C-alpha cells in the first residue's frame, strides 16, 4: 500500500535522514538548502510511504494547477534508495498522478537528477515517465562535464592561457570573501545579459554558513593582491559543480580563469568522479553561448544534458 503525504516542517529530520542515504540525492535536497527561498515558492514536497515505511521523496512546489519539481533547484525529481525497483517506481508515479488529480492539479513539470550525480544507477523515474505518465521532453540544457580520471587533452589556446596565467603571477586559493567576488560576478552579468546572479550575496553567504563543507569559493589574485576571478563550487559527494564563475576585465586580460581551472582540475580535485562546469545555453532553448562552451570544452568538458519533462494529469 502506497501513501503519499505532503512534507511539513515537523518532518525535517525524517526528510533529511532519507536524503542522506539516498542513491541519487545531493545536499541541495536537504531542507536547510531548499527552504532558504521558501518565501518565493509554495512548497508542495511529497513523501512516499510503502506499508508505513518512507520509500521516496519528491522535492516540489505548486504554482496554480502545476506541480514543479522544483523551480528553485537546478534539478529535482524523485529521490530514491538502492532498494527501489523499476516496477515500484512506476507504481509511485501512478499513485502520484491520482493524488495530484484529486488536489486539482492539471500538469507536472519534472526535472530529474542528471545521471552524473547518481551514486548508483537511478533512472527508474525516466522509465516511469515514459510508460506511466506519457511525458514529453519540455526542455534540454547542455552542461560540460570533465572526468578527471580520463582527462581529454586541453585545447592549445587553453594550455597557452593557463601558462600565461602562471607567467603573470596569478595566485590561486580558497576564500570566504564572497562579497568581493559577487561584485565581479554581478558586474559581468549586468553588462553581458542585463541579469543578476540567481542567488543574492546574502543568500549565498547564508547557504555557505549552513553547508560550509559543500559550498566553497576559489579565487585568483594578481601579484598586487587584487581579486581577478573566482568560482563558487558545489561539492556534491564526489562530484564538483561550478555554480558560478567570473573574472574582472583585468582578470580576463591575464587569463585568470584558465589559471583557476588548471588548479581546480589538476590539483584541487584530481580524485573527483566528475567536474561539472555548468550549462552554456539559455534555459530550455537552442540559444547556445558559443564562446562559453568553447572555453569549457577547451578544458576537456563534454556534454551531459539536464532535461525537463512535462505531462498532463
């Protein structure tokens, strides 16, 4: 017997304990991360119990008659354990559709956890989307991922730029000065795209304080100590994700980003299973940022797709 219940704050410990032993969750699904922007999303996260035992989670929010999994997260989807089977997960989705239909939902928008973040194979949900929900692909974003254990040779211009960074005396280190980096990041996004970082400075500082082992800032300084570039990394088990990266005009001239990623890939995280350099297209569009993905692929990154599905219920 499957019972689906909505998450409530009194279940935080139960939720987080399940996330901690799941085969496809990252720290983004802990309530301390999910709830930092609770004022912007109407939480509709769900907990799946089978014969009284918690068996799966679905981080989600509601907007009108649509369930999203979850608009405030890079990826979402059904969080499962190593014991969950394909038939069981298909049953979960059949019950989910009935549950949502009874509560007035008409559509689901679903972002599965990309496979590079799985600790074990965990694509039972993708099969269930096909056979149970008859879902359609709504959007596809392309991320560039590096395998440190099987590095692709860097392109010549990336090697040249990394060598120039060393010649220019670029110094790489970890930092807690998010404010200085946020100024560089915000200036770049405003000038290039008329946009702002997804996280405000206050939000990223809050999240870093809650997850100091998972969120870190690496920076590049010049000979005079000036901050030239930086990247915020999310450490998700043995996967390293570049959440933000940016350089000042002087940092670009001195190839600070190349020096920064030379250090991260070859020295800071050589034992990582994957290094995810992030997406290079406008969300859910064919508008590919050619110069950005050229740089990432020059570091040896190759494509992993972050998909979004939808279905009517």
